[in-house]
C-alpha cells in the first residue's frame, strides 16, 4: 500500500519503530524528569464548578449566510502567486443560494473544473462531498467589531478546499477563513507529475505562504480582497488550522509568527518537521486524531498524543473511532491516494489484519466541523462555552475528548 503524506513526515523525522514508541498513556513518565517533577509540585485537584454554557450551538450552522470567493495573493517574497479561497459571513440575501449549494467544480476554472467534475463523478458516492454550501456573494455589512480570522493549510497534494465543510461552519459563526493553495504541492501538481515532496524546506515555504496570506488580509489597501472585508479583520484574533502536512504547517506557523493565538492540527503531529520543538509553541492547540489513520499509522497517532501532552499550554485532544486520514476531508475518495477513510479497510490501531468499515464520511466531516467551531469559538470569539461544547462531544458519534490543562 502506498505510504502517504504523514508517513513521509515520520520517516523524515527519524521516528522510532512501533515497538520503540511509548503509548500515549505512558508518554509523560517515559520522557524523563519533567513530568515527574511537575507531579511533585502539583496542587490538589479542586472542583472548579459547573462549566460555562456555550453562547451558541456550534453543532449547527450559525446565524450568518456563508459566502465564498477565490482570489489571488502574492506572497511576501513576490515570487509565489497563491490562489486563495475565502469563506466569510455573507449578506443575508445570499442565504438561499448558499443553502441550494454549488457543485465542487465551482472552486476551479477551465480544464481544472472539468477534471474535478470528472473525478468527483467517478469517486465512490458516499465519500466525496460534491455540493458546497457557500454563495458567490458580498460579505455581510460592515460592523463595529472586526471579524476574527482562521487560515487553513491543506494536506499534501490536496487543494485549498480540502475541508470546505468545516470552513463553511466557521464562516456561519462569524469567522473569516482564508485557505491558500500551496502551489507546487497541490492535487494539480501531483497530477502533472511535478509535486514537491514532504520536506523541511517545503514546510518553510508553506509556513511563509500562511503568514503571507495573513499579511494581505490585514492590509486595508489589499485590493484583491472584497471591499467590505478590507480593514475589517481583527489582527488580534487570528488562528491557523491544517490537515496532515497542513497540521505540521500549523506547528511551524505558531512557532514563527506571534500573530497566531491558537492552532488546530488534524491527522498529523506538529513536531515532526522543522524541527518544530513543542517547547517553542506557547498557544492553545487542538488536535484531531483519526484512530484508524492508515496514512500516518499508529506511530503517527501516538506522536500526536505526545504533542498534546507536552505542549507548554492548554491542549484539546479529540479522537474519532473508525476514521481514516481523509474521512474528514471533502476530497475523501476523489483520487486513489485519498481513499483511506471511506469504505472498507484494515485496522491499524490493533495488531493483525482486522477488517472494518470506515465511519461515514459525512458524519466524520460533521464532527470535525463541530470541533473546529467550538475550539475557535473559545479562542477567537471569546466564548468560554466553546470549550464546554467540545468537551460534551465526548462519547458522541465515536468522538473521545481529552482536555489537557
């Protein structure tokens, strides 16, 4: 079986074999004196009282209609032209169009749109999300409070709309999302046979892409932005989210760019490339683990858990039963490389060739949207009840939630 993106991450990091890697449950004791010393000084547990209630239901679309538009940004080196997809709270007049939906190929133009439509039509019916629910419409009216921002980094040889359903949920709750195509590392580069690999050097390029997009978003003179978004984005409430190679990118970005105040990593460790030292990341982080991820394997999942426990700050770890590397992606099953996450598979979480059926992709995407909405509500919208919402996902729809103070 082809070894995909995060296996490359692990091999580049020189990771140990499965028999040498400690279980997540024992990782703190295995890492030296740091964890045991902390335990000696720990205060007794105190009941903090009831959790704050969420100010909104983050498990459904929020109050805003959702708009989307594709623009082009020039990176800070002046050498990379980045296609960027924006999702944003839209004018209420866009609601009917957004709810009616548009086909996935609307994200592209010309031959790419034709190719994308063909790939989607040929993919397993229950895998790819073929209809997107965002309108080509103007942003919501200018308001006194600027919009918070999330920048999304896609997986290795994927596209900027890798997790479009999650982006739609965030926009519906009042968060502007920007997702660049990391050119030279997209689906289209892969199909042309020119895609770069998963390397430390290209991780730095991806990280620069993300920071460059933020530069432009925060520039009130950026004419490529819709007029009603210029000067209306909150530079103090900015976060980053990534899938797979994009998860590693979130680690690099939060280490190097102090403007980002939170990160959410999906289906890969954040400390594998760079090198990105966990001790150098001082913002809250969320992690989403696919328990049957046969791309990064159980080694990769253990490393994610270890990242969560070793972060200096708070972490939220959410694990999904029966989910594969692309279960949460809108592109699941679009090409053979993205099939690990839909249909039948073999478990990687237990020894032996144990067959199973992956969780329904629509259900997995829904959980991912729930986690992202609750996590970013906490850190960008100022709602402490967002964390409560995520905690309450524990035990529902195959989700398992661990909060690490």
